[in-house]
C-alpha cells in the first residue's frame, strides 16, 4: 500500500516539500497537485476495470439477424468523462458477417452507448449548470472536483441546454 502511494505521489514530493519550506507556502497548489494525482490514479483504475470487464463479456449475437458476431482484431478507442476525469478505453468491436451490423458489447453492458459523460459526472453537470453561467460552472467544477470541463462542453452536456431552455440562459445574462 505504501509502495503504491509513494509511486503515485513520490516523484512530486521534493518539489512540493521545497514549496512548503520556501517561506511563502502555496497550500492551494500543493493540494491541487495531490488531488490531480489522486484522480489520475482513480482514472487509471477505472480504465483497467472497464477493459477487464470488456474482455470478460461473451461474444454477442447480432441484434438484427440473431447470428453470432465476430470480434474485430483491433479494438476501438472511446473517451468517457467521469468523476475521475477523462478515461480513454480501447474496447472490443464485434461485427456480423451476415448483415454487416456492428456493436461494442462494453458500451451496451455499461449503458453508455450514446453518452460521452458517465452518470456521476452528468449529475455534477446537472446540479451545477442551472445555478450559474457555463463559464462559472466550469470554474466551480474545476475548483470543487478538480475536473476540467470547458464551458462549451458543459453547454453541450447540460440537460437544460439540450432542450434549449437552460434557466440561466433564459434570463439572458452571464454571471461570474
Ligand atoms: Zn446480423
């Protein structure tokens, strides 16, 4: 356990320790640096879990014609935005020799066929964006959760914005 902690954080220690001892310690930077490392480690673990799950899924049957599907030699990449940051997965792609249909069993098993953001992160966006401008929400999410989500991405992901009726935008102003 100690080895895992020291390999994740160890390389930063000399610089962080020097910063603390400099006479004008920047605690905010120290906390942010360590939080980024924590999130990075979590994102790597999530990627490993997803890829392990993908490998364990049985070959699917074609949803269109019911025939067994064939696994494509190369996996295909996809990025999801999670509470731990961006997670890039290379998952299996299957295709049907009979009708040409294709599918990603992992996306289906996780219920993420059509979404770029994972439900936990979607709830962060949904709770934040109705209360402030997308610019302010972007800064707020970065400060509280350490996640980089640009204001244009938030605009795209916000449920209200998708319906064209974000309460903030409807008032026609921008805060913060
Ligand atoms: Zn088929």
